[in-house]
């Protein structure tokens, strides 16, 4: 993260935005696989000048009760589908919309999708940025989404210009908002303790210093500071006290 010229705004890069989003979504009722799919949407929303992370913060309590399985097809006529969100958030509609577009465009050459009952429906505008990497050109007008085929080049800058802009420039976020998001995301972390420190990352450092899990030959992780038994550390403490006295 680097500061922008404004003292009230900071530039946040995709790594940090994705990390915070994943942690916050993990605190919701969303299925584990599903919240990984929607992790980029707060970031895209922020870059597009939509609700962004301020909306993410406001809707957090609602997301605790989210149930994307309620989203269903209400009507279907050839390449036209009406998707009823049943009050679920627009971000949670987008994965289904893109999947349906892929099927309909493959069958009919084009597709139209009307979304009803979505919370914060203006966020459906994100769909226009998601089509390119899926071989689609998507346009959005209110709650009406349309798609036609497009060539996926494999080049991020061509297929997903918004993501490429985020990678190059990040997104400007109000400082106080970002630190509130940071504190909210910290709720997903385990309470700091000797045990939690030994279990951090893709491996477990046992009390005797042996490692369970990743054992890469080029792993340069220094676990010696965790290897000493607690009793040994406690024994060393009185010796330090005696030396000071």
C-alpha cells in the first residue's frame, strides 16, 4: 500500500483488497467455495466508483445471513432468462449470471438476462468487466444484462482491462474506511497465542521443533525460535531475572 497525494485517501493494491475481502466473506454464511468466487467484487466495485468497500462494510451484517442458493430462474424463453435474486445481494448474482451467459451464448449466439429482487442492483454493472476473460462481451443497463461472444486472448490487459488497471494502479480508498475494513477482517484470525503461532501458514511446528506439513527443500522458514519447549523458556526467565539483580 502506498499513499496518494490526498491525506484522506490511500492507494490499496489487489493483494491487500483480496486478502481483506476473503477474510470478511469467510465470516459470512456463504459456502466456502462461493466466497472465493466473489472475492474480487468489492475491489471491482471500488475501482468502478460504485459502492466498493464502504458498501461491503454496510452490508456485512446482512451477509452473515446470505443464502445464494435462493437465487433461481423465474422464467426462460430461448436466450432470454429472468433471474430472481430473492433479496440476495447483486454480488452474489454475478457468478450465476456469467455461468448462464456462457451456456446461452454457446447455444443461441447471444443472451439476455433480467435480474429481479437483487439488493444493491446497481452493483450488477460489475458484470461488464467480467465477460472478457470468459469469452463474452457483456453490457449492462439497469437490471438488464446482455452478452454476445468475444475472443478471450489470454492477455489480462485485453480481456480484463479493469483488473489490469487495478494491478498497475490499485484503487483509492478513504483511509479511515480502509482501517475499519482491516479491523473487521481481523475477526477471521485466530487469537494470538503460542499455539496459534505454531500453526500459522501451511505447516505446523510441533513443540519439539519437528515440522508437520510443508517440507520444501528450498524452505528457508526459521522455526528455531518456536522449537524450544515452554518449560525451557520458563526456566531461562529466572536466570535472566537473577542476572539483572
